[in-house]
């Protein structure tokens, strides 16, 4: 189960400045629904909870998520429109995104609108730091969803997903440290993990301001492992640090696991982190060991980068090994 905001997405059809693009394509995007779609394609039954406007863009969000086999608990807001993001493909490898979301429907989900019965039956709840930044009422709803799901026996997955346009590092760090102890699995990029640890004393776990730019350790993988260990020390059961083209590092039950990325030439990297999360969670719910979770995660992330769009390129389970010739791992 996931809880969060999904917006309509308008994307330039060709590379170059947006002002010279003659047309835009219309779709959807949102971190939590991207993860939900990724899980559905990998055979995991999944439900998305969110709020959209009573408008045509809200219709689009609901229709496209449902078409991917995701169950929905979508609340329609008659007083606020569905949020919008616009994507510019400035170069073949660089994308810029503008968001029109503050005060829009997705940020107005309230605790009393959550489907408590469904949350209590979840095996795992996935949430994102984006929701914590959008509004106080959405942050409260996400926290309530975590508490309800945990009370029902669910695992909790938390992706820090820092967005500089939404809030400061200081505000994000404080919110992260409230949620991380409630999470079983924490996902973070290297910079995001450093933000969460920024007010912690530098005690050998990689915390502190100096860690943000890799100062103090000539081995980047070891530095990432220290960040993952630091997140565990904040209260998470396990932590995964996403390193993009350099792969990923996980800290689980006192052990460190490393996984190289699948080498690709990316088309659009937006959504790769969500695909990674979906791959890891899918294998976790299947009872797979950590190495297979990470391998599926990097494969899913690579697939997401090979097509335009936040989620359109996400793989099905039978595609995971074929394209990248990843050696099968015994479950």
C-alpha cells in the first residue's frame, strides 16, 4: 500500500528549451504511485491512497493508475484542482521539472479521509518524504497511516525523497528523524542520507556536514555504507542508499551489501529511484535475500531510465533478467 500525491504530467516531446517545444504529451506522475505501478508490474497486489481534484486531470490520474492494475482509494476534492508538473528535456541527458502543486488537491489529504480498514490489512506501507513537505495536513495523514499500518502488523517503507524546492534541509532533517524510527526499511540517496544525519555528531558512522561531499573517505562505497549504517542508528531496521549509476549499498542486520548498477545509456532518469524502491520491496515481500532485492532494484531502476516518462518503462517480472543478462539468483 502507498499513500501520497500524484499529479498530471506534461512533457516536451523533443529535446531543447521548453519555449520552443511545439507540443506536450499528457500523462501522470507521483513518487508513491510510481512505486505502486512498479510493484503491480512485478506481481505484487498494491493499493494507492491519494486525493485528486474533481476535474479532468483527476480523471486522468485515476484512469491511468487503475489501468496498471493498482487498486485505488482516491478521494475527489471539489475545492482544489489536481496538481501539475511540466517536464523539459533540456538535453539528451538532462531533464528539468516545474511543479504546480502547493494548495492543490494532492496536498489536502486529511487523516480522517484514510481508509483505516484497508490500512490495517496491509502487509507493507510505503511513504515518501515528499508528502511530509507538501503540507502539514498531508504530513499528519501520512504519519497516521504509518501508525495504523504498524498497529495492524505491516512493515513500513520510507523513501526520504528530498526536494529542495519544497523545504529546507533543516526542516527535512527534523521530519526525517521523526519518521525513520517508525520505518522498517529506509531508502535514501547519498545527499538525502547526509541531510538526515546532518545534526548527528560525527562518531564514525558517516554523519555530519563534511560527509555531504564525500570528505573524509576516499572510498565512495564505504562512505555510502557508513551513511546506511547511520540511518539504521537513527532507528530504521534496515537502510538502502541509492547511488544512481554507481549502484546501491544496504545495511541489514549488521551486514553491508553492495550492488553495482546495470550499465545503460539513459533516456530519462526521472522515476528511477521509485523503480528501484519497487524492485526492492517486491523481492522483500517475496521473501528474497538482500542480494536479490538489490539486483532486482537496480534492474528496475535501469529499465525506468530507458524510456521517457516517470513509470512507463517499468519492467514486468519476466523482463528483469532478459534485457540486461543478469544472472538469475536463487530465491
